């Protein structure tokens, strides 16, 4: 887009839609694209959130959307536009603030900012039966972009990970909308190409409806797993103070790294149906990354198991003893120089006081007060 185009305000659309509760920017663009019969990319250009020539819509738009321009173009309020992006979570989910700060210098994305797949609840996408959701489907939720989203408490099910049909592997996990060139599709239709052979803009899309039950949906989360997910979603809401939420998310991230360090010590804290996924995640950690323990779990089931176990450890009646046991199991005789100690040091200032005190001598930046 030319500088003149960027400076001018986009023309308000002739028709629009009201955002749904918990909806993400991507979901809103998909629903509005369906209503206006234009591709999501063209709609993004019309609303001032994508430049001419762009052929993909990236998830970084959740951090950089020009709220006022988008609200004016779509004829919604600034508050409604803000609800579609991560702005309201910046002070309670630390990877957002950390990424925004890093983008000003190196442009680095925090490793726990976005999950590595397209997660969703088919029942949510099917809608609530209201006229607008009967026509355009339910919301693609904003929380589904985060690694801490793995289940839907409302429908008591795990989030689905990708299309039920098999597809060739495609890069693009950072896309807000994958393969968005197709126009007039229902928001719940899969947009992935049918095969990997065609590379043109008008290649046939899969078209599978993602709002239908599937054979892979037989495994259901336990009550404890659903409780962990409800806690994480509550931390994203104004129901909990932002500072408390930010420390809780950091604690869970650091404890998740400790569980990976000491694996399989925490296996008995994890639903047996999820333990295999966590074990596979731990097995992938030693693959040449400079900070392997601090990698997010790549699958829904691994995230559910790891974060539920981390929540149980954080609620331990003797947190210092629990932390010490896991550190010792992970690096016998070398607690003060374990890989987890480096993870803890990197996030120490954002952790809760309880975790910092529990770490004790294992944290080189923390010293217990001397007895008098």
C-alpha cells in the first residue's frame, strides 16, 4: 500500500457484523468475508489492516491492528475492535508484553505467544442456534491462539487440532487465516488445499466442515483438566487482577519446564491418557534448541497434561520440598546449575514470591535471608 493509502482512512463498509463474545480477529474476518462474498485478504485490505499485495494474514496482526482504522471501516466500536485482539491481555499474559517489547528491537516472538497449530472446538463453531450463528457459525475464539488453550469447558471436550482429513504438511503456523485467497467460504470450512500438487491462487480447497463431530473426538478431558483450563481462562479475564494473572502464567510456564527436566517423576500427576503425549513432548526437547526446557508443548494433549500437572505442583502444600525433589531428579548433584535454573533466572522477576522462595538456593539470583 502506498504511503498515501496508509494515511487515508478506509471507507466504511456498506454492511458489517457485530463481533461475537470471545471472538478473534481472524474469526471476525472469516464471518464478515462470508457475508460480503469477498476473500479475507481483500476484506483485510478494505478495512485497512493489510497492505496491497499481501497474500496472507499473519497472527502478528493480533498485536499490531490499528484499532481506530479497523473500527471505522467495519462500523463497530473501538472497544469491540479491541476485544478481537490481544491488547486487553498484554498486562496479564506475559508473552504478549514480552513480544511487544522485543519487536521494537529484534522483532522476536516469545515462544509461548502463539500455539503451533490451528485449535478449535467444533461445538463452538457450530454456533448457539441464534439466527446470525445459524448463518455464519459460532466464534473462532481469541484464546485458541494461545498455547495455554487445550479444552473447551463449556462443551467439556478437548480442542481439535487441525482438519479431520489428512493434508500434506504446510508451513504457516503463524498465519491468522491459512490460505485465505478463497472467497465466499463458510467460516467453518477447511481452507487447506486438497493436495500438495497445486500451487495456484485458485487451487481447490478441502471444504471439510470443522463444526461437525469426528471420530477423533472420543477422548474427553477429566474434571481436573477442565478445572485447569477454566483457571487459565479466568486468568485472562478481568475477574482476576492482572498482576496476579501474569505471575500465575509465569509460574506455570516455569514449573512446566521443571516437570520436563525431571520427567517422568511427575507422571503420577497426569491423566494416564495424556502421559504419552507429555512423554513425546519431553523426548523432542533435546533437539538443538538453546533453551529446550522452555518450549511450549506442541499438541493439545501434551499441553493439557503438562499444564494440569504444573497447576497441581503450584498448589502443593510444601512447594519448596516439591521443587527440590524435581530439581534433584532432573540433575542429581547439580541442582544449582541445572537447565531449569537458567529458565527460572530468565523469568524470575515475573514469578510469584512463593515460587521464588521455593526455588531457594537453586536460583543463583535468589538468596534466602540469613537467620539471626
